[in-house]
C-alpha cells in the first residue's frame, strides 16, 4: 500500500516523489488537487511545454477510447525520452480503474501518470485499487485548516516582504479557504494591492477581499439553501450595491455545503434525525439560521450534497482561472443551486 496523509504532501514532494511514476490525487478541494498535480508534474523532469512529452486528457477522452491510457503509457515517445500523461476529472470509472490496475503490475519505463480525481469516499473503486497497489502513490487533498491557511499566507506575503497584523491575519483567514487555488489568488491579490507597504492592516483586507457585508452574504446563502428565488435575487442586489465580491457568496455557499456533508454523514452513520444533529454539530450556528440548515438536511441526500459541492468547487476554480467571467460564473452557479433547493423542498 502506498499512501500518504494530506498534511504529509510537502515532505513527500521533496523527499520521495521521484520514487513513483503513478499518482492518484483526490479530495474535495479541487484547487488543492490541481495544485498538487502541477507540483508533481514539475518533479517528473518532463518538459511541460512540449506537446510530444505531455499528454493531457479529460476522463471523457478515455470513455470514448478505454484502451488509450494503456497504449499511451506503454508506447515510446516520438523523439524518445520521458513523457507524462495527465488525466483530469476522474471519479470511479471502471475503464480507468482497470487500466491503472494493469499499469501497476510492472513499473513504467519511460512514462509518468498523474490522475486528478474528485472526493473519493473510502472503499470507492478507484481509491481502493490505487491504495492497494504499491506502484501507485495515493494522495488525499482536503480543504486547508487554519494552520495550512496561515502557512499559505506567510509564504505568499513573505515573497513580497510584507508583514501582517494579527487582526488582519484573523480577518484574512476567515475570508479564504475551501479551495487552495482560490485562496492563493486572493492572498496574491492582497499582496499586489499592498506592495510597497511594510505591514498589511485589517482595513486593507476589508478593502480588497471583503467588507462588513457578511450579513448580506449569509442572507444570500440562506436564500439559496431555502430555495427562495426572490430572496436570493434581493440579497444579490444588495451585495452588488455594496460592491461586495460575488465570489464571497460562492465561497460561503461551498463552506455551507461542506458543513451539510459532515452533518449528513453523521446522521447516516449514527442513524440520527436532523434535529438531533443540529443540537450537536449545529450549536455554533445563529438561531435564525438553524431552521434553514435543518430543512436542507432533510431535503438533500449525501449524494446530492457531494455532487453540488463538486459543482461549486468547479465554479470557484473556473472563476479564479478566468476572472473576467467571475461574476457570471458565480451568478449562474448560485442561481442553479437555488432552483435545485426549491425543487427539493417543494
């Protein structure tokens, strides 16, 4: 079995990554999965700007041609040398799992394989196969905790020789998380805004990343979970008028679905009802929001919560990569989630 813990990745990358040629990276944080895949790709020594050395595939490409992965991995490059096959969007596709099992039987000679997957549950087909194979390194990637977020902040601000006050750091940590690429981009945006200063103050964080409109964001998220289209549109109008970044609503919505995912898993594991879960895992919520969360727990299944979380993460990643489309991507995604909530509660 070849597997590391999520927090062990940095050490593995520096010390042991070169000992493996096949990697399966999975987790709910798509930004972190993508970032780690890129770091591993850099360790292979393959020229990532050479189309003859790098082959990028979406999982749909393999669905059309299930034998392609094995053929690509076992074939010799046009000009010789090492090559990298990079697959994105994997889940538990049997044709992918069968190919991985075959490729893991004997070491790859001149190829590296990186597979980016979503949030694979324990015992799922792809995760089970990868974890059982000694030739495959399985790397979980979970949303950053406060320690990881503080490390990211220190790394990005340190590169710009910027300090940050404790109050500003606390405000910044509260506004990021959920997606590694999105968090890193927000911190870089803050660093660019404050370039030339010695220290970042709390008002800098407020001005560039978020402001005192958290109540409006909560109103929008509550309307989304309640499937209340009119309330959602009204909340979004207030957010737009206050110049609050719509991305914050997308991020807050993702965090809420991640909480629902944990609550739902607890319900099913211990066979509890929604009110019982609210008494334990929902104690920190404002009393006004508790009925909305409880209703969502009744109407959203574990599968639909996971599916919606993946869709929100994909939207966050897309909005960060193409910031010119940030508002339209966020609005379209949030509107779709609101309509789904409305249908479930009808």
